[in-house]
């Protein structure tokens, strides 16, 4: 699992674009960094569950 807790917003955006297909950080600029990190962790887990 990527270490989302230490990633910057820019790093989270790169990860999100590569794995989800768009930049949620641009679409919701008011999102806190903590919320963005939590969202990425949730998306990572959902992606891994679907792959199993």
C-alpha cells in the first residue's frame, strides 16, 4: 500500500489520476489534505478488493 499519510496533495493527485482516471483534487479544491489521503486509501482498498 502506498504511504498516503506522507504524500503531498500533488503526489496524491498523480496517484489518483493514474489509478482512477481524473484529478479529484482539481475538481474539489476545498478538500483537506487529510480527506484527500483518506479518499486515496479507500480507493486503493476498493481497487485491490476488485482485483481479488
